[in-house]
């Protein structure tokens, strides 16, 4: 009985050590990207850049606030809304009609969680009740990384309720994000997001190159500019705006 108690105490100490180590890594990450104070001062972010895929390249504009998000793409010289999340419903552009159509409830549910992660998932993870676990170390494209498992409660994948889990890799030397892995809400396939070329914007570090990969396609964004704290009326996130 005494031996069992000692084993249980040892296992508990390992768990505590891992949790503390994960917390320390997150703190160093937040400090590296500008600190909690600087990030807490961010009320809105606009991203202007070039979206590149197998179909070519297009100019894009995304607008984000806590709980809301909207994306545009330039078509025939005009910025056209591709999607918007108004805080409750996610709306997609229907290619045939050219109108925004309300998406399924599970898509809106996922969009709400992601929008509430503004301005940065790890900065607000604790506040949102996410738990982060250090699950090991791994080399990603020649970069030695900490591997973090972020448990975000529940979500829906292809209409089914599942555990919402993201795997995040942080550079062991710089504590910057290298790769995020998570399942796509509509297809259930894994999406791999790579972050590169971090530059300082209004006192915080942001990636200027973002690459996505899944089973059958890849795309990227070359960021031309981030505009921080521009005044944004919540009305622009409505589908008819």
C-alpha cells in the first residue's frame, strides 16, 4: 500500500511538472510576441495581403474584432465579401447567386469560438478556459519545437460533437508559433497552418507569411500590412452590409 501511494505521488508530480512547464512556455511566448498588456490594447485588426492558391493570386482584406470576423477578396477590381461572422451566424458567399448564405449551426458554432480567440489564441486561452499540455518536443521543417496540446472543450465536425483540440508547435529558441494542426469543421480533414516572417506591428509580433496545407491542396497569404485599432462599426459584420 505504501509503495502504491509513493507511485501515485510520483505520477502526480510528473503531471504538475508538465502543467507548470507548459504554463512557463506560454508565458515566454506571450512575452516574446509583445506581452499581455500590448495585446490587451488591441481592439481590432485588419489584414491586407495577397492570397495565393493553385488558381492564382488575389488581393484580400480581413477585418477582425473580438467575437466578429469578415473576409473580402478583390474580384474585377472590387472588394467582394467572401464570408462574415456577425457574432451569432456565419455567412458564406454563394457562388451561383452572388449572395451571402447563412451556414449550418455547427459552422457558426466553430466560427464563434475562433472569433472569441481574438486577438491571439494563446494570449486568451486561460481566460477562455482552455487547458494547455506540453506533450513533447518535435522537429518541424528543421526547427526544434515544443509540442503543445490545447483542449478547447467541444466543437462540431461534419455536424457531430467532438473534442475541440489543436496541436501547436512553438520554436524552442524564439517561442514563436511554427505550426498549428486542427481538424476542418466541414470536411473533418486535418489543416496544417505554418507561420513565418514575424515582424513588429504596433508593439506586437505578427506573422507576415501564413501557409495552409491539407490532404489535397495548399494555399498561402503574403501579408502586405496589418492595421491595428482602426475604428470599426459592428454593423459592417452584418450579412447585408
